[in-house]
């Protein structure tokens, strides 16, 4: 009969199995981010109200990765990372409807038609006036 010592942690290393189902740190899907890249939505996300529950009070947000950063340095560092560049690439080839591209055509830098050119958002301090 197994005594109290039978209570071993057989699933101790199984974090990879659980992670997939975790919702706390669930990242946005690419198609959600796609939505966020529309100029109106993007503007909102880049100019959020101070939210003390979010890292950096929600003032430093990478649109393409749907991530918050604690300060401008962290964010600008992130723009130079592999994760970010890979994401930009993924978003460039995301399927895209004609209506959307027409809608976006008049609205500046984010989305030219068909194959989009992704641009990293401007660092906050250098943001051009709307
Ligand atoms: Zn990013």
C-alpha cells in the first residue's frame, strides 16, 4: 500500500501541456490583430487611457504583437526583436479583403492594398501630428 509518499508530482514538468489552455496570458490571434490595424482602431489602441492594471499603465502598446510594455525603452527594444519582426512578416501576408483595402487606402501609412507593407509604429516621442 502506497503511503503518503505516493503523492509524487508526476505532472510537475507538464507546463507545456497546460500552457496552451491557459487564458490568463492568452495572446490575440492574428485575425484579431488584423482588426486592430485598421486606422480607427489603431489610433484608439495607441492612445489608451491610463490603466494601472496594465504594464506601463497601458501607455506603451505594440499593435502588431498586442503587447504592453513598461516604458518607452522596453517598447523600442521590442521593435528590434525577432518576435516583433516575425510578427510583422506574418501580418504582411495575412489575407485581406478588397473592401478593407479600399477603406484603408485613404487613411495613411498603415495599409496599402494587397500585400501590405507593415510598419512599426512611431516611437511615442516622435509621433507625427494626426
Ligand atoms: Zn511588436
